[in-house]
C-alpha cells in the first residue's frame, strides 16, 4: 500500500472543485489545494481575513508580507482579486456565499460531525478561528486529513470525542489512503489507494464502512 503524500492529497481535492465555485481553504494542509487548481477553471478563493481571488503560493522572490491569508502565509492575488474588511468577509461566510470550504480536522464522525478546534487536552491551545462560521455557512464542507494519528488512532470515528466545531456539516473526507463520503447514511468509501481494501479500512477505522455507489 502506498499512501498519498500531501501534494497528492491536495491535487485530489482540487479535482472535485468545479468551475465558478467560491472556496475557502482552511489554515494548514488545505491551503496547498490552491497550488493544484486547474488554470482553465475560474475558481474564486476567499480568506476570512478579507481576500477574494487568491492564486497559488508565490515564488520566494515574489513574497509580499502585506498580502497574506488567514494563516499568515504569503499568497498571490489574481487579476480581478480584491481585499476588504474582515467583517464583510465573515458576512460572506455566514451568509451562505461560500460554495465549498476545505478544512483540517482532529476527528470527523461517520454522520459528518466535525471536531477541529480543540483536542480537550489540558495543554492544548484552542484555535477555532473561522471554522465554526464556515462549518455552518458553507454549502459544502470538505475535510483533508491523514486518516490515522501519530499514535495509530483513526480520525474517522463513529462519534467524535473532541469538542465539536459543527454538527452533520461534513460531506466528504480526503485522507492519505482513501476518500470517504459521510452523512446521515454513514460513511462510504469513494476511492482507495492501490493495495488498500475495504476490510483493511474497516480494521483501521473501527467503523462500519460501505462502498459508494460509484464503486472503487
């Protein structure tokens, strides 16, 4: 079995973002998706600190530290892009004007609950940012994460044990070994990396997985 690396995961997410979509890429791993969006598609990237029309990450010599995303990473702005007050940006998020947001997660449940702001550990620093606003405001929520923690625990779970960011908000989960659809009907495997089987995924996650109708 060969796991997908982060670039391959980002490219896989980018494949599912359609023409004309308004998209928010969460802090961390999801920001890499910007580098793999097809140039022939008009896709509008938004950041909660007040940017619309972001492009891929800049070359080192083109970095402008006055042009950053919500994760304080340098970004580029495409022709026609704009920047504005973060209050207006949050109105855009809360008002249902974001088609897709891509977030990281500590846990996602099979019915689509999301936990991504706090592990509950005494020494952990809570960092919700705009995730709650996106979880309830975006029309679709995608999650991009490794399937397993460094301790070998599945992040796809029957029920989240960490504090929740949103209830039943996630529709698709992209991991390093498989892509899952989640929701009221439970978790369905959409794709698997070569060499992976659904029985192996069931053993890894400990949840009842089914094959998606489109097959794998």
